[in-house]
């Protein structure tokens, strides 16, 4: 899911003229792997502390996903890993792109829920 999101939001990022399509593909793939690892980390952390109330669990997963997204965006801008194009909506008070913010906020709890659901079916 994260890889599809990464690729779908590429229109909202500035690409350097020297970046090839392969480099962009590899970078987005690595970013989606990091996102997946973050999701696993969020699950492991929350499963230690929140077990009874699933609503709280998924709300906290979304909140932690959002916090990680903000951190990643601030980090990336500080070190010049990427920049937004004029098509990226930016959250004013956080100064991060809306699309990457929503990505981990939604996909972290969704991936956890889908995985739990699939494991119950087995």
C-alpha cells in the first residue's frame, strides 16, 4: 500500500533533472520499506500497552503514524532529500505536505487492521 501511495504522490514532488526514473523508483521503494518498518514498530509498541480497546489502539496507531510522517518530512527537508512541487498541499502550521502526512496517518492503522483481519481468517 505504501509503495502505491509513494508512486501516486510523485506528481507533488520536485524531481531533480538528473534523477532517472529508476532512481525515483528505487527511492520510493526504499521509502515504502521504511514506512512498512515504521508500521511494524507502531504495532509492536502499541500491542504492548493497548490491548482491550481497539478504538484507542487504532487511534494511537494513526497518531503515531502522523508524528512519524511529520518527523520524516522535517528530516528530509533539513537534509535536502526532497522538495515539494507547487501541486503539493502543505499543512500550514506543520509545514509538511498533506499527502505524506495522510499516508502514514491512514496506512499505518489500515495495514495493521488488514493484517490482523487476514490472520484471523487463517
